[in-house]
């Protein structure tokens, strides 16, 4: 990949001394729509991600080229004008990150030339958080800024919340920044306490299925779910001293459910509370080596996201249910925000090829276009690649 990136950079900007960076995508094993509700999440990085090649320049201009958007050509960002512009597409994420650095008092006193290439399929595997953290690690290196990864994780989330307009939680940025080879992370989004958990799956592997149903979070009902949970929390707070839905046990929720007077809001809150507890149980199951239980909890998570949280869709359901019918599949659910995007399944190693071929066929017959499948390798979080 590095040779390819170098060729792209040289073609666009000419031959120069360059540095290389990589930022992964992520898959969430379980704990969905819990991260902005003060709950737990259990994601890992994936080997697909975003690559960047960069070299300083002497101007006050950042030149941006993406091999994924060749028609966009080189987009020039004036360091004195970082306003959002629809037509700048992916470059807006870079502008949003720079604004965060400036807010922290880090000044960029010259520009740089950048070429990127990503191989994360769109929707559900966090291509935007991958890009945000890529820009963070590049800026830190190019300008020699002194700040730690956790700070950059928080700044990247702020880009989404303040600049892009998505009220997301911190899961994606956290795992992409803090990820560790062969480990998932169990993260308490309330306290940001976390554990790197070795992902030992024995005879099983994680299989991602991409529905190829595209969506962006900005045009989905993501922010609506966020506000619904905020309202449900406020209703609970009339009765209870809690700071998030993640503070509640199932018993506490059931005892006080009457405080939420709207049926839809009650369903949203129920998902947030049960999914948080399910995530903790999944961790216990994994630690006990009980993968069957882990898979069962994944299935339960999907039902809750479909029925109570209503963020699944025909494409995700079709793929998930086709998966579950196959021998060797012990759990399958949607992953990420939903409304399209990807599924994640726990599949017996020696069944993977057969499962992919049968599920591909069922999916295409039912939906009318193909899905894609990817095995998961877990690498480190975002950083510089050796030259
Ligand atoms: C998106 C958001 C995350 C999280 C998931 C749903 O990926 O960026 O913060 O809320 O959806 O679990």
C-alpha cells in the first residue's frame, strides 16, 4: 500500500520527502447506541482504514487529494478560512479537526500537501472517525504538537458534534485512537474507563457483512434518536438521581418505567438500558469462554435495535436472518448506527466460505444487489507508518 500511496502523492504533487500514516475503521461487537447514553461499548479496530501521505509546504495552504474522489481533484484549504463547504466533501473533516487544534491553542504556521486513500466500505465501519484521527496524528507529527491520543479522540468527536452536526458518542473515535492489536476495548462511556480485551474466539471468527445500503449519519435519524433518549432521561430524572440511562440497572428501569409517559420514548430508553447490561454480560461470557452465550446476546441486541430502537432496515434484517440460518453461525446483528451499513456475525472458521456464498445469494435475490463480506483482523489504533 505504501508504494501505491507514494506513487499517488508523486503523481499529484511531485517527488518530495513524505511521511505515511494509517487510521483504521472499526466494528462494534456489541453495545449499540449506548455511547451517547453513558453506557458500555465493545468495539475493535479492523484492518481496513484510511491511509495518508503528507509533506509540509511553505504556504498557508493545505492541499488535499483523495484517491477515492479523483474527480474532486486537489482541494485547497486556506488556513485562514476553515468554513464548512458542501462541495469540499471529505475535506470538511480535515477543516473541522484543524479548528479543534486551533481551539486548543495549537497554531499552524505553514501548510502541507496531503494525499489519502481509504478502503473502508461506506456506512457502518466509521470511515469518518478514521479520517478524523488520521488528520489528528498527521497534524501532531507535521507540527510537532504535544498532545496525547485521548485528547485527540475527544477533539475528533467534537468535530462531529460541533462542525459536522452529528450528535454521536465517543465510541468510534475512541477505538480508532486507542485500539490495540488483537484486542477489543470494553469502554464505559460515562467514565471513559476502559480495558483492552484479548479477543480469543477459538474456532470462531468475526465476519462483517456490508449491505451496500449507503447512508450518512447526518441524513439519518441518528440525531432524532439522540434527542429521544435525552427526553426520556429527563423524565426519569424527575424521579431518580441519575446522570445517564447507562446508570440504570434493568430492575431499576423496570421499577421506574412509568416515569416515561410516551410509548416511543419508553422503547428507546429500554433499548439503551438493556443494551448496556447486555454488553457487560457479553464481556463476562467472553471471559468465561462461552461464545454461544456471546452469540445469543448479539442476536438479542439486533432484535432490540430493530424493535425498540428502530434503526434497522430491510437490508440489515435480510442479511442478519440469512446469516443466522446457516450452520456455524452463532450470532449475528447490525453494527454501527444502522439504517444501512454493516452486520457483524460470529462464524465458525471452517464454515466461513460456505456461509458467505449462501448468504450472498439469498441477499442478492431478496434485495436486488450484492452485499460484501470481510474477515476481521484487529490492528493498532491510528498512527504513523514506518517510512
Ligand atoms: C455511530 C456513532 C457512534 C455510536 C454508533 C451506534 O457509529 O458515531 O458514536 O453511537 O453509531 O452505536
